[in-house]
């Protein structure tokens, strides 16, 4: 499990748009998830609360979407 304090200072870092994990933005690696993200402008600090990722999507993550989330998570 991640340490929630690790992400507290990332208020100015956007989860999907900025390069903060890996070599390019997550919207490039996980295009299908980005397309259904409820808040594509979400920052990293708000995406991780109470020791878990709290990213909302417009529909359930089944099939390939669920697999993508499993890789990202």
C-alpha cells in the first residue's frame, strides 16, 4: 500500500496530464481510462485519499478497462 504523505505535495501535478509516473503522462499509457475519467483535471494529491486511489469513472471498469485499471492500480 502506498504512503498517502507521498502524494500530499502533488497538488499542482495533474494525475492524467503531467509526467509524474513513468516516462509520459498517464493519459497516453491509459487512453481508455482517461477517456472515461469523471475528472480529467484531477491532481495527484486528490486522487489518493485514505491510503487508496479514489479516481472516479463514468462507467464500470469491466473487460479491458478493468485490466487497464489493474495495471495502473
